[in-house]
C-alpha cells in the first residue's frame, strides 16, 4: 500500500475507535488501576471498517519487520491476526495466539496456530496499559522457539506499557494510535 493509503487506513481506524471503542466513565483496567475512561478496541476492530484498516496497517508492519506470523495474547490478538491475514498484503502471513493457560487436553499447546519454531513473529495487542499480558505472551512465544521481530498495539494508553513490551522484545514496538488520538480531550492529559 502507498503511504497515502496507509495514512487513510490510520484515519479510518482512529475514527472507528472514537465512535465505537471509547467509553467515558469510571472503570477498572486489567492492571487493577482505575480510570475515568476505557478504550474497548474490539468494539471497533470487530466492525468491517475497523477490521480492514487494522489489517492493512498490521500487514504493513509485518512486512517492514520481515515477519512470517502475527499474533499475541489470546482474545486481543485473535481479531488482529485475522485482520492481518485477511487483507491482500497479508497473503504470506499466518496468525496465532498465546493462551493464558495451557490446554489440559489435545496437544496441550501454549501457542495455537500454524507457527513452527524459528518463525519470525510480530506480536500484536489491541490496547496497552502496563504491557503485562503481552510481556507474558512474549515469554511463552520464545519458549516455543518463536523469534519476536517486532511488536505493535492498536492503542497505547501512554502508561508505560509500550516501553515494557519494547524491553521484553528487544526489537521495535509501535502503536498504530495512542489515547491522545482517540480521546484528545481526556481529563488526565
């Protein structure tokens, strides 16, 4: 995709996040912290325009990092990996996800999907606050012999998680958007 097309995809993603994902009101985040707003990115990503825009941006990032596969923590990574492999630029990619707990039956895998040891992976997450679940997933990916070549989130809450993930990866980490893009007039800015 051209730079202009990628910029248009990013603007579409921001518009979808603003309209469908931003929830203003008191919430408890997965980190246990309290916040006066919440970005439920899946409410935008599981709609056609948000799904396509994210897929185009993630597939582009995977290509830039030389990734063969896209995935990350279960639930968050599933729609993102699916979006990346669903767009034309993602034709050479496979998707995967990392479980929170190993299955007790079947193949008892931590990492699910068509990835093999040595695969070059772009780790993806929808919304990052502390980065804890992504850092844990990176550890599981490495235990399975996967090479983490970069990382990406859809929304960075600018609360230190991106830095924690970048440190765990030891490779570039980027945010498609930040909370400043999604909620520019938030009270804690």
